[in-house]
């Protein structure tokens, strides 16, 4: 690992906030309207991570935009009732901010809906930058949104780490040349995120503080005395 990390980029859904029930329920509600009785919970898990356009286009390209509108209407109406915070996230983010780390959210969600989740869970004040689906032409795993976040934070790839629960986050981080950390609480499981070989695996969000502290100690050990 080169260079001490001073910038942390976080995915939102499934990483910072627990939107799993909301997303799954929104997909099932939408698909039930178009394909009654065909889709169950396990059928929509592969849709966790990709954009809505990618997910619905894989089912019916001609009606993808129509289904996205049904999904978004239901999702927003049920957002606050179904979104929860993951244990240890708020405290970890507060600590990182207090220590002077530059923080950003890089999500495939629309910016305004991403802000709803950040506000609901009390996380919004801690993030200098939020990059949404509507800010870029290409989403993760393309490096464009990560590069945009780094540009806005005035950070370099070698100083940054991408933290996420899905392959888009890990591959996007690798494509951008930043360090990567996968979260073991991914709805797809620890083994799933491990297969993409992130630099670190977090069992819980406070583990991030230990990793960064280890980096700092490692750097101090290499300084001339």
C-alpha cells in the first residue's frame, strides 16, 4: 500500500445505510405489476448494485423506463419507513470527520434520493461531496464517478480508498487506482465480496478506523529518526 489514506469514498446502499428491505420490496412491488407471481426475493438480489436502468432493461428493454417510474414512486413513498442505519456507521463517520479525513459518497442512486437516506440517518453533514447517478455519464465500475469525487475533494487516487458492498464498488475502485475495502455485511455475503479481492474486508464499519490507524503507524515506522 503506497501513501497514507486521507480520503474515504463510500457507496451508500448496503454500505452506509441499510436499504436492503426497501430495494427488494420496491423491485418485488414493481415486478408483481408486470409479471404477477413470477419474481421472489432471491430473484431480485442480482439487481442490488446495478442501476435501475440496467436491472429493468435486462428484463424488458422496451418497458424499462416505465418500470423505473413505478419503482421510484413506491421507493420514495416507503423510504423513511424501511431505511435503517447499520451499526457503528454514524460513530465511525463522525470520528473520521473529526480526524480530518475527506469524505464522499459515490452511489448509483439519484442524487436527491441519496440525500434522503443521508438525512434520515443523520449522515449528511459529514460528507463534503455526494456523487449520484445523475452526475456522470458512466457509473461504477467505470472509474468516472470516483475520479469526479476525487477531483471535487482535491485528492489523488493513491491517497483514497473506496468502501462498498458490491462488485461495482471494488472494481470501480481498482479501475480508478484507489485502495478498496469490501464490507462483510453485504446482502450477497462476505464470500461474494471477497471474490473481487478488495485490499481489506470490514467485518463492521469501526474496523476502518483500525486499518487507517495501522497505516499511520506503518508510515511512522518508516520515517527517518
